[in-house]
C-alpha cells in the first residue's frame, strides 16, 4: 500500500545573461526564515483542580511566528498543516502522559524554523466495547458511504449536527470517487483506505478516484484531467490505496474518530481529520468533520451491502473482451482446449474435442455443443490458459445455458500456477455452474486448500429463464472481496485476504460436461444441447 503524501515542490531559479558589455541584474524578494516562534497549548478542561485536563485527552495548539506563511504540527508521525497556526490533537493513551509536539513554521522560499513543545495530558476515556466491535468486527468490517440514502453527504455551519445547507440525494455523487472507496478499521489501531486505484486516472474514468476540496485534491483539472483548461472547484484526484492510524476519544463526551496524516472519509476537506460520531447503530454512523474552510461536512457510512444487492462495481475500464463476431473456430489468440475423456475427477461421461461439431462461433455466439455419440457423449472445454490471464477485476460473461437433464454447464477460472502447484492450491473461482437436475437455479463456489471436493463456500440463486434467455454471469474480484452476481444482482460475497490463492493471475474455462457429480443422471433421450456465449469481458 502506498501512503498518501503531501508533495512540496520548491522551485527557485536564477538566470543571468550577459550580452556584450551589458549586464542584466535581477532582484528577488528576501528569503527570511521564520523567527520568534511561540506555541501555546490549551489542554481542554484544565483548571486549578485538574491541571492536566478533563480526561478527554484533547489539546488545542496555537503557533505564531514572524515571517511565517504556514505551520505544520507533528506528533508521532502525524502532521497537521494550518496556515492560521491552529491544530488539535486527541491523545488517547490512558493515564497521565507526556507528549512531544514539533511545530514547523514555513516561510517564503520554503525555508523553515521549528520549535518543540511538551504537554502533560490526562486521558481517562476507554472506548465502549460495542463501539470497537461495531467499527472493526475483528478487523473484517468494511465500511462504505451509504450512497443509497438521502443526506449521505452534505455540509452546514460548524455548530450544526446535520447538513442543513446541502444534503446529497441518493446516488447523486456517482461520477466522483466517493462511492467505490472503502475503509477497514483494524483492532490494532490501523486503518486501510481502499481507494480502488485501478480506476484512478481521470483521463479515462473518474469513477475510481477520490474527491475533495483541499490540497492536493482540489487541483484545477479540466476536461479529461487537463491542467491547461481548468475545470471545477472540486475535483477527482488519483490516489493509490494507503494505510493510516485511527484513534477514539470523547472530548466533551462526544465520541470522536481521529485519523492520522491525510486520512479522510468520503470527501477530502482538509481540516484536522477528526470526525465526531453524531449518530451510530450497529450498521451505520453519521460523522461530522470541520474542513479547512471552517464548515461542517457530514458523511454517512455503513458496513452493509446495498439493500437491493445491486453490484456496485469498482472496475469500469474494459481491458479485454471476446465478442465472438468472427464465424469459425474460436480465436486461437484467446482460447485453447482441454481434450479427452477420463471423467475429469468428477465421474463425467463426455469426451472433450476441438471439433466444429462441439465448438464453433456462429452469428456472434460461441456455441459449446454436447452430443450423444454412439453410447457416449462428446463436448468441448475451452480455456484461456497461457493466453488471457488476469488478477482482480470484474469478469462478465453473457450466456444461455443448456436445458437438457444431465448437462453440467460451467463458467469458471483456475489459478495460472495450476500446472506447478496443482489443485486446490492454485484456487478455483466458479462464476457459474448449473446442476443437471435443476435448470431454474445457478450456483457459485470457491475452492482452495481446506475447501475442496464437495466443500468450498457456495451460494445459489434462482434464474428461471437460464435456458431460454441470455443472462450476465459476473464475478467482481478484489484483494478484499469476491462477489458473484447474475444480471448485476449480488447473491454471494466472499472475504478475500492475503493467505488465500485469490491474489494472482487466473484463466477462464468454459465447458459443458455430461453427468458426473453435478450433472447427475442424463436423460436417456438426450441427443444434443448447447451453452451459447455472447461475450466474455474483463474490466479492471
């Protein structure tokens, strides 16, 4: 993960040109380092009885200096920049502790001066267990902006507890990077920001970027990211996933989340990256932060999938497709074959061929045809192994399935290291399978070490027209989650992590088996049937 970094560019150039006996002299403004730095610390709740504060751990710092244009306050690797010289830290270590804050004053030309201040602060706040559980769920909870609700994002005066000036309608910010970002609170105090950076190039697609109004997210980018033609005030900004630190405090009995560095939720507004929890339940919370503009910015987060289970994709850049528009054999640049009989480990009855009677492209469709053949059966099994292989993305296959009893159609993927590590170590992603006896349902399954054979996480969904109409069978696969959908409705979600094989290249397999563990008994009157595929597309 790459951390978000402030980028400071100091450009200072001098040019002297001598032409004949004429000397051109250029004068520049004086570069003076800031001086006479003073830093004061107001410990919230401090008085004669409680000199170290009220236990909230909150300290307000104010810095002044001669010839300073901006100030940055550093504590434990967390930097907060303020042109006005104000910053607030919420110190969360329980008990009375001494904290060291380094204040750097910046002047013209980028020269700096600094001063260190120490404060003794009392913190007595211990976050309630239900709040920790709600946020982390043992580091597996993933939060997102609740884009389907009215008022999920908005703004109001600093002293308000709701966005009274502006509240976004459901889905209103769909062209920004706000909706496909996610946040994972870890129990160890770290937080992962999943910005879906594969889509972060504004020149191709702004839907994967982050969105903000404070540097560096407020660049004046124009159409397609052009700096030469400035655009709007608020801009999408490309950003890789990054990690940070989160802490909980309760100044003035107000539960508060403080984020390190430039951490943010939904919309980047600068400020001190402190979010008050206005309301919360087990599944959602409304947060308020004060931006660099002094206004209150609100965002509603939820740890639930959208209620309608519609697929909210993070991948919109089409990187590969086969639309089967050239009649004849399938494109050899995309597809090769598994050939032969032998049951394929599942007691299957067919022999796979690459003959035109079993596999052909006609009329814009790939047809995989299973046939009865002299007491046995033939069919085809295509694969993109060694030709088209991918890690992460949205994989969409539009297909119509065979209707005959005993046919076992499958659209699936295997890890590209299959030939080296074998199965199940390589991993298997079954995008769509259908049994030979139930043609009104399809299922998706994952196989990996400890979850193979008849096991593996699996879900099914009803598709009553699977054999008479084309449907989109989709898997959306990332480093943290694998989702399966039919016609963009999610019916199976699986949590991915670095210990699983689903973090490397996989290849496609398309086949129709006969009989076997899922095909079951074949109709004695069977002659032939087919799976038709309109296209295979990969988005990243």
